[in-house]
RNA sequence: GCCCAGGUGGCGAAAUUGGUCAUACGCGGGGGACUUAAAAUCCCCUCUCUUCGGGGGUGCGGGUUCGAGUCCCGCCCUGGGCACCA
C-alpha cells in the first residue's frame, strides 16, 4: 500500500484528541509562547483554502516552539456575532444562534481535519453568554471611567473631581457632568443610515454598502460612542517597539492622522466678544497673511447667525442640500475638483493684519475635523485655490521658493515650504521659523495657540441589530421627568438576548430588540437599552479570554494574564490592519489604565499572510464595452498546447481566453474547497503546499499541479521509512542503519537541521521545506540505508509541517508516544565544515577560476598563505601575468579579487 | 494625487550583512528506463546567444564600487491602502 494519508491522519487526530496533547497550562518553570490566529467569522460556506494559510503558519511555529521547550498557548475560537446569521434569520426564520452553531460545527470539523495543534479546551465563541458576559463587563469599565488628561490615563469616574458650582446645581447637574466625560457616552449626531439594511453604519462601513448599491443617507440619532480620540497620541507612540509590518504601522499612523498647527481666532464683524469669535485650525499659520476668505462647514453652529438677510435663503438652501448627502458622497464629488459653496454675507477680521475677509460656507470643510472652520489661503492650498478660482476670490502670495525665484500663485497654489513674503513680522523667515514665530505672537496677543489635531474620530459603538451583545444598561426615569442611564449590576450579567418573532428593525430605525417589550420594560419602570454592540466588540479582547477561558468569576485571572500576555505572534489578514487592531489596542490600553492587564500593547509581533488567488478565465480580446462581463471558471474551458504555448478557449464558443488571478470569492466561482484537497491528497500535503507556494506574506495563485509535487515529496519520504507490503500485506518498517548513518548522511542531516531551524525562525517556510526535500532526495541518491538516529531527527524536523506523517514515522521508529514534545535537534557545527572550501578567483571582478583550499587553512587567520596560493594560480598567471597587481581584495572564505 | 509593498526562467519562487556559479526547491516541458500497456516510480536535459574561446542576462535609463538582483538618482508597470483632514 502506498502512502495512505487518510488512515494516518485519522489515526493521529484521534490520538491527539484522546491524549489532550495540546492542552496548555500555566507553568512558570517554562518560558511561554502565545501564538494566535485572527479568529474567523464562521460563515455558512465554510473554509476556503485561504483560511488555512495563516493557520498553518501559526501551527508550524506552535509545534516548533513546543519542541524547543516553550510552553505554548495556541487557541482557536469564533467571532460569531455577525450580520450574515442575522440576514439568514430574516430570510428563513432560523434563529441566528442555531445557524451560528451549525456553522461553527462545520468550521471546527474542517480545522480539525487539517491537524492544527489548537488547545480545543480553550475554544470560545463571542456569542456564548459566558463570553459576552465579560464583553458587557468591559463595556461597563469604559462607561465607568473618564480620561484624566493630566495623568494621561483613564480613571474610574468616581474619582472625577466635580467643580463646586456643578455640585451646587444638584444631582442632575453632577450626573450630566459625569456623563459628558465617560469613555462611553451617548451622542446625538447625524449617522449613516442605510434604509435597505435598516442599520446605522460606521463611517468606515459606508463605502462597502455604497459599492453594493445600497443608499446611505444621514439622519440624526442617539448613539453610543467610545472616546478613542483621547488615546490618539498613545496609540501612535506605542507603535514604537512593535514588531509589525511597516505597512500596517503606516496605515495606523495615517488613520490616526496627527497634525501639528495652530488655532487662530478671527472676530466676526458686527458680533462683539466671545460670541463672534470664529476659531480655525491651520497647519500653516505662516500663511495667515494670505487668507483672503474663510469657510465654515455647513453644520457649523455660527452659520445661522452669520447669514445676512440678503444671503439667508441661499445659505439655508445650501445647508439643507448638504445635510441630505453623506459625508463620503460630499467628499467624492468635491475631491474631483467640483467646489460648491455660498457666501454668508458676513466678514471677519484677520488678527494679523486687521483685514476684513468674507465668510463662506462650503461642504469641502468638514465639521468633524478641527473646529469645522478654516481660513482659506488660495495661494498656498490646492483646495482653497480651486474654490477661489471658481468663486472669483482674490489669491495672494505670501510664501516664495527658498532660493528666490518666481511662482505664479494665480495659476496654481504653491504648497511647498519656502520663505514668507508680504507677511509683516515674519517676512523673510523660512516656513518652519515663520510658523513658530507667528504662533508665539498669536499666543501673546491672546488670539491663538499651538494645537495638535487628529483625524481619528470617536468610535460609533451602537448598532440597530439583533445579533450582537446587548448593552448592560438601563434607562431609569428620574423624579424630574427625565431619565438617567444606569448600569446593570455585574452580578446580573450577562444581559441575554430576548427571543423575538421578527429580526427586522423598524422602518424608523428602532432596533429589533425594542419590539421585545417584556424584555425591555423592567418592573421598576426602567427600560433596557435596545441597541447592540458592533461585531468588533467581541474581537477586541478575545486574546485575553483565551488566557483563562472558563473563568466564571472574572474575565481572566491575574495569574493567567500575567503569564501568557502579550501575544508573541499574531497572524491574520491585512484587511484588519487598521480597525480591528486599533480598536483592540484601544480597549487594551483602557484595561491597562484601570489595572486589569499588565501590558501596554497586546500583540508583540504581527504578520499578515498573503492572499491565495483563484483562477478565472476572461476573453483575450478584453471585455466588450456595454456588455455583461464574461468570466469563466476552469470547468468552462479547454486547455490547448503546453508550456509557453499554452492557450485557453471556451469549450463551446471556442472564444480565446486568458487566465486571470483574483481573490477567491463565491461570486467569482474560483474558490477551492479544502475538503476536496484533503480527500485527494491529505492534510499534510495541503499544509505543505500552502507553505511551499511562496513567502507567507506574499499573495500567490493556487495551482493544482503544485499540490501534487508536495504529495510526491511526502510519498518519497514515506518510502524512506516503509517498504511496500507484498501481495496486499501491510507496509513494513524498513531496517535502519546504526546512528546517523554514513558520513555523507551525517553531514547532510546536520546541514538540514541547521537550515530548517534557521528558516523556521525567519518564517521562511518555503525554503525550510526545500531543505527537507533536498534531504530526502540526497538520502535516496546516496543509496545507503538511512541511519536510525538520522531518521528520528528527520521526523522531528518534518513534524511542524506534516505532523501526521511525522508521528507515523516516529511510531515506526519504536516510540510509544507522540513526538509533539520531542526535543528539537541542534546541528553539530563541526559537521557543517567541509574538508576543503572553494576560493573563487576573480580578475577585475570577473570570475576566472577557483581554488580548493584545505580546511586546515583558516579563512581569516591564514590570510597571507591563502593569498599566496591564489596569486600562484593558473587564472592569475593567465590574466595578470607577472605584473604587480594594483589591488588585491580578499573576502575571507569566499573569494579573492585581483585588479591588474 | 499621496503613502506602503513588489517587479528575477514557460509558472510558484531561491540567493545571511554588496562577494563564487544568478535562478536552489517545486511545477510545467523534452528525452530515456521499467511495463504487453497505462498509472506510479527512477535517470538525464531545460535563461539566452556562440565561430565552443567566450559573450549577454534579475522592469527601463543612469550612477557608486575591485565587485550590484542587493546600495544611490530618475522613470515605467503591478498589487494594497488613503484620498477635500485645512
């Protein structure tokens, strides 16, 4: 019988389960290693081959680290709240919990088939009440805290100092004072309402729905917000020291979007004092002298007051028109260069030169950033330039190029740094100095101050959905006829989801939970909060729960958290580069401030695995315009020719096609199902191929022929250990030679140990596998019987990649138990050294010969002897002759370069 | 437009800090062995030109260096992200 992967894999999966081989326990005598996958949303369609790429990588590391003596935590769970289950419920009436359980079961079956070494006793699901009890608990920590800017950290709200004048106004005022400072707060604001889905979308979710053809409009609604903006600076600062891909670090920094500048006060003409103070934010205070107009966002509170009678109607109309458009929509149109806006009729005084500048409103200024108002400097800002040109507003030059020279700001804005001109007290100063000087001057005059702004906005945290964590809050009537928010006591958590008949929100946006009146209305007259949390909530802290997943009294114990955290290696898709990682970091920092965790950052090393691409076939001539795009899958096509002359045509139409590689998706029909691959080749082959395709971080196409190559390698290895049984008899274990076999085998073995170890450490799995392939090939080629010790070592080296087959080998060698905790071998350095080494002889940088140098000559110490040897070589004689070389470069152990 | 990553054989890809031979390993292709035959397996060849001495070649054009896939400058292309953030 040849390599019977199905039987072998079933046997070892059962063994691991039965022996609880991968269960992790806190053990302070060993160093720990926490290796985590981004847990999946268990979708109805099951795993595709893209999922196991990252999972295989973490599994290799987990298994390698165990053999290196680490106590490894390698858990898996389910990010199981989510919209698909809810939509499925709306369509079929099946409760989301039922559907979710089915999907989880399927995912788990598939993952188990791949032989991943997860500690399944730690399995968690975010939808499990035993889990979301603590999600709710963490929310209450946020609700119960404020950010102390002076201390630079969050503190319990009870410690917030209440000003005496507030105290004097009574409990309602104190409550309001506190509520306005909590890290979780209610905020009425225009939100992105999607009528088709009947849900509110976060800004970052709008694009996706608009692309899907769903309308998104703005409506005001009361929403729970989380004060992530207070952490903006720390979220930037603490990126330092993380071992993360540069691209992710950059994306996070850009998302947070720190910018330094100044706030400047303009005084509106005709409105005295504080009320008429119009504050703007600018990163270029040095261009203040070039401000020829101002712009307010249409939502700016001062807009209504500023509009003069003559302009009131136009202003009103503009404000209403923009209110209907989503922020994204506004930005998209305007970014094309279409600038719209209306003059308010009012003017304000420029504090640096006393000039009166007109005040406009325009939607290219956003209320959510800075102060919602700008000074416009068309000479030195592209957007202002476009607007001024459209509206016929004056453009003034106040910065010139450093080396002198002319620029025409009428034609195009000069946005670079330079030297201030036409700018009074800062004339002649380079931009940086001009900024500093004018900012200092403004501060002195009480007309402005230096200021740092961030693009990051507070996090819209409530959703009008059923399938999410309920907020552990109630709205309690107060004696004055109002209501106050009160937490559900920890002892009463979790707040579970009520049974409902209908999972749809109402047309007005009332969440589905609002219809469960028996659940909403409490005996004391309080009403439960009916929003639910977004899907991000559960994934913000699951890595902490994995440390102590069955704890019923706390989200985690100090002991477990202190031992396992931080996550040493975190692998997942690049699509989570910003939001998930930012939100999780934010929660972690709040928990850190409040003393619940001991680490500032949760994830030490982060790796994004690349995408696995699937094949589709499209017309070679390109898609005809105006027609529905034609995309075909492998079943539709016929392959003609071979090698470099390969051609694809459609089976029926004979249309010439060309292959195209895309992200795998159901809609494209280019998905490969792991079940099929495993059935044909086995999990070990599948794991091996996924890693052999190329570097983990790179995207690569799934090529079925490549899978076969990996299978062939395992089958070869199998034949190294087993002899085919005659006439249907079981395969017999081969006889092995003594020890590490022949001298050649020993050397080969130790080189393989050295290479595989080093390449796993570098996570260069494709090249590590190549070393293993070379080992098998060369042992075969050598023809001698493999030494038993060498066979054992090889099994260990293979185990992280193809664990089932490795276990099979291990047992064949006479071991009773699993090789999971067998020690990782160390290479004998002395065997890596050859008898002689090759010195390359170059003449003027070109290779002209080589020389075998005996190992008795040390590359470094015997420099002179080696040089002498080289100078006497044929190559030097031929190309240099007797002439004295101008230069001789000797690279120890590598080459000698003679320049005549 | 801006930011990040990347461009190496017919294909997936190798090449510690600039240092031998660019193209390991695998796929595909060609030739052969075994077989009645096929599958499986095994062996050899597989960047290119060549007058067989050697020459050229890592997206393109320059540069630094004794020596560049690797470093610098300027382009081109592909993928990902951001995109009126004042």
